[in-house]
C-alpha cells in the first residue's frame, strides 16, 4: 500500500465513522425524542436538565460532563459510557446485555426491568435499580469513593 492509498483509506474511514455520530451538546432544559439505528452512536456532552428519549436500537451512548440528564434508551448494540456526570438517570427498556461503564460520576441511577449486565465503574456513587411500572423490586447502591480502582461487577437480577 502506498502512502497516498494509506492516507485516502484513513480519510475515508474517518469520514465514515463521523457520519454515524450524533452530538447533543450544551442543551439546557427540555425534552428531546430521537429515532436511532444500530449504526449511530449518541454523544451527550455538557447538557443540563434534559430528558432524552432514544427510540430504536443505537450503537453506543456516551454521557459526558452532564447534570440532571435522564436518558431513556430502548436498546444498544455495544453499551453505555458515563463520565464526569452528576445526578443523572439511565432508563433502559430492553434487558441490557451489553457493557456499561461509569467513572467519576455522582448520583447516577441505572434502571431496568431486569439486568444481565457487566458494569465497570470507578469513582462513582450509583444505584442499579430493578423496577417495573415505576415500582422498585430490588436495588444495589455502589459507592466506591473517588480514589478507587476500576471495578467490574456482573448484575444479574
């Protein structure tokens, strides 16, 4: 492969990857509904007081540096990542069988009817909540302190 072919391949792959990213940045307040597909990744960045509903199955959801955001997620292919966020809710419709990663975040609630999910976490205070029709049947609080190491726990309940 020549240098020019390598460069063109790199540019084409970069453009292809960026076409499937949806950025939601700096939204303050309100409700948003989005239809998504398996090729799209959703990036929520520095939002506050937002309720975001994702209809359909997306590739991955990233929640960064946000506060008081509620994500209503129907389904994902690869998972959910939450970093540096506070007082947020992640409501999952379909039983999550993908990885969830949470770091340096406070007061995060992850809610679903059932769990079969590995969750990686570091520096978090979160609740993993099993509920149906707004009625909580079981929950686990995880608070590993802000100076902890990465942990992995499989939630199956």
